[in-house]
C-alpha cells in the first residue's frame, strides 16, 4: 500500500463468530472444511498490515475494527468461485480517550476457476487493500462522522455496527429498475422503458413449498408487446413501489428486510451440493458429459433455500451452510466446541503435566492420556496452559472451531525446556485419541 496520512496501529476482532473465517471444499470428494488463520485474527491482520504499509512520518494512528472477515466458496454445477468479505471501520483515538469514526467500509471480491481454494489468501489481502485504499484517500484532519466513548469503541458499538442506508429508512422502495447494488442501497432506481407489473405464480410440489415464483412482465401497450417478460440481463433488481425483487441466477426473487437490520433475505434456488470428483469422472466415462451432468444434478437439494444479502457489501450467501441444517431446515450447529489435549508416551512419562483451562484449577495430564474439554463462547478465547513441575509454562489462547473438534498434542521435549502445545489435524488427532483410549482400557497397569 502507498503511504498515506493514516497508520493502522491496532486491530480489534469484533466478529460475532470468531471460531473460523469460513468453510472451503477439500479433496476429491469436495468435503467441507473449516478455514482460519494460523493465529488469532487481530495479530495476524496487524502483522500483515505492518509489513505491507510501513509507518510514514507524521502518520496519524487509527484503530481498525473488524466486524466481519469471511471466506467462502460458491459452487454450482458448471462453475466454482472463491469469495472474501470484509466489514470494518477505522477510528482515530483522541486525547480525551474518545474515538472519532473516520470511515466505515464494506468490501467483497469473487474469483472463479477450477480449484478456487488456493485463491483465498489473495482474496483476503485484496479486501484489506481495498479498505486501506479508501482510508488513504480520506484527508487528515478529517471531519468525524461520529464520536464514540472508549467503552463503546472497544465493545463494537457505533460506526459500522450501526450503519444504515437509504433503502432501510424509506417507507417503501421506489418504483423502477435497479441497475446495481449501489442503486438499490441508495433507493435510487432508474425509470423502466415500459410499464410493468409483478405476479405471483404458485407451484405444487416439494421444491416450491412455502413460497411462490415471482414474475415481472411488461404491461400490454400494443400488439407487439403482449405479456413480454422483463429480461434480467443488466438488472440487479426492480421494484413496483411495494415489493422489492433481486435478480439472482437470472431469476427474480422477493427481498425482505432481515431482523438483524444489516441484511435482506430471500428464498432462492436449491443449494448445490458439490459431488465428489470420482463420482463425476465415473459418470463421464459411462455417459460422457451428459452422464456427469446427471450425477452432479442429483447432488442438489430438492427445495428452495434461504439466502442473505449483506447490505454492507452486497454479497449474497446461503443463510446457513447445507451441512448445518437438518431435513426440516433447523440448525444443527453445535452449541459448544470440543477440544482434546493429549500426551503420548515421552521421556517424562513418570511426571504429571499440569493443565490449566481459562483460569480454572489445574488438572493432571499423565503420559498416554488425554483431556476432553468443551467451550461454549464463539466470541471469547479459550486459554490453555501446560506446565511440567516447576518448569516454564506454555499457553495458547484461541477460539476453537465449533464445526469439528480441535486437537492439541502436549509435547515434552526430550532435552528439557518449555512444553509445546502442537495443533494437529482433526484426522491425526482423532486417531491419536482413539489409540490412547484403547490403550487405557486394555492396559492392566491402569486397573
């Protein structure tokens, strides 16, 4: 980033869910896996910004508050895209301990390809770059849009958290054609070439259960314009002055304000569940491209799905991941995360390791044992500490993944020194815990 009048000196992670950045598809079977930084978001982003934006003489310090930083993958039968999203604001500390809101930003990017998981690092860097470019363009000194107390600034109140747009303050959307998301957010549509009207068409069957198809048609003006559908090309959406429609995958869907005040919702096309590459390859051998398409289509869900439109960025995402709901659409996301800390046989097998969890009294962790912990808070860090005798204490603080168990191996160095809490993959950790559990149940010395 080029030098500007501002310098980010602190990053605050104010996300509602700090357990991960999002989900990606891994392997030939396209299995969903959690994605996250290798350390907590705040130090990771601050380290990155310091490396890319060296301090300039006379630059004013600012605080970057992150309300959303997410990655995801939009998979369809014929395409795959990696997405990143950032919702944040920049605050300037004042001598009286208050903070001036300089700028609220909402950035998103999208990139397609064959294996889009590799695009996520560059996408995250890009949305941060876009936000910093807007900050650099803000003159110093700048007129504050809002002043926050220290308590409100640190707690995530005000600024981007309470930002509202013209469409939200309007009693009804203006009638017309919205050519872009920005026109929708500003409630500033253009005039259509011909009069039009909306109609609701009910469909039988499970696919459309609970919702109707919405169609937009030009009204009859002469014999050459009889019931002509409004084309979706070059349209973001439209409104008849009462209802608001979004164009998504070349069809119209009705938009409704969400209860959170930061998004709109709509019921759209069924979610596509990516098939394993082995399935598609096998079908292609038997039936060519047609066979592969049949297998891929069979992996889709049968019913229409809820989606969210994020007002800060314009990004459209499924309201819930496909693997986080049951057959009736209710959330199956776990209420608590599970963390396993285990210790293999080591040079200090006769000594006990003291394991402390978030300030609780220490418990013993012998060699060839494991401890299973639960953590209910997606916003607060879990702190784990291990210590052997009077040796140095080793600690890790993190928000564990709620989608799958987190595994840490407590390693006692053979030559002495501080213990190591080594993160391991879910596959490796689960295998190690099963082996320890089996050994404990069969070892006569433990009876």
